[in-house]
């Protein structure tokens, strides 16, 4: 399985990710913060499935642009998967003809822009050569983590979340778990903010990492840019084996 954290900077490629998206095998996106900015453009055309964790703008920012840019009249279009609360937000707050044309209504009337699919926690979606299992997390709006599985490899995506148990119970049962992309949004000095905004800080992050088998790699995501150095300092102090700071633009092979 090949995973890329999609960069979100113009000009130089930066270590900081302002909006959130990851590509799996080039054709599946976890979140859509930056997929509408991908270059070369052919890379956008390769994306067939978009799984949204939740409705916050850092995770959906470029979805309207992406769907607009790749649209060609015809029967095929990307499938967008989201939990009921995120689907409601897309219908009412994004594709409402004010913020952006109502691609959902147009998709019913004309050649489709997107196929919207509703996710249920712990109901697996079967794709060719891959399955995706959403698991509810604990954030300020309903949010899904994902377990993406191929025949001999599984990877977890856990963001955005504060304290949560179920995803870790599910991941503990997964065969061939190779890696978890886990959010760590704030430094320990801002744990109050992490708690209030439904995120993790290194101390909490470490509790979950220590429960994983040593063979599972943990890659950080969602570090708030202003706190990037403090978060990485905190993480280094914890000396967690197998933890890497996620690098936008880097390809991870598992
Ligand atoms: Zn969020
Ligand atoms: Zn976020």
C-alpha cells in the first residue's frame, strides 16, 4: 500500500500541512483538504474514491474545486463517502448554490459530479482490492477514523479525535496492521485546548502508541503549524519507538 500525505503549500514543499488529505495507491483519498490542488492534474483524475473523516474545512476545503475541475459529462464520477452529519453539512452548507453550485442536485439531473455514499460506523465498504472500515472517533462533530485493508496490509487513519477507545479495539483485531496515521494537534502545554477542541497532544498520543505492537509504525498528522516545533520537541522527549513525524509529499510504502 502506498500512502502520500498531500502537501498544502504553494512554492516550496513544507513540513507543515495546513489542510488535510492523504492518498492511498493514488486512487483513494482520505479527506479532501488539498486534493483539488494536486499537480500534475492527471493525479486528480486518478482519484475515484474520497472518504471524508468529518465536515471541518481543513478536511473538505478543496472538495468543491476538485469535483469541478475533474468534471466531464459522462457516466463516471468519483464516489464521496461520509457519515450522515458530514453528508448533511455538504448538502446544506457547501453544495447549496450559495457557497458552491449544488453538485448533489445536478448529479441527479445530469451527468453526475459525484456519487454520495453514507457511511455507518463499523460497516465495511468493499472496493476492488481494498476494504475501508469507518470507526466513530471523539471530536467536536461526528467524525470517522478509517481502517484501510489490502490482502496483506492494513493501515489506520485516526484524525481528528480526543480520547477514544473503539478505534484502538478495532485496530487490535486487524491482521497485518502496518501503520497508523495518528493526529497530534497541540503541544502538552496546550492540553486544555486539545481537550476543548477534540484533539490529541503528545501525552495522550503516547498512551495510544504504547498500546500498539512494536512492529506498527505510527506517523503523526495534523500538527498545528504554529506549534509544530513544540509538538515535535514533546514527542522527542517521550522517546516513542516507531513514531515518525509525517512529511507531506513523502510516499510511505507498506
Ligand atoms: Zn476537525
Ligand atoms: Zn482537522
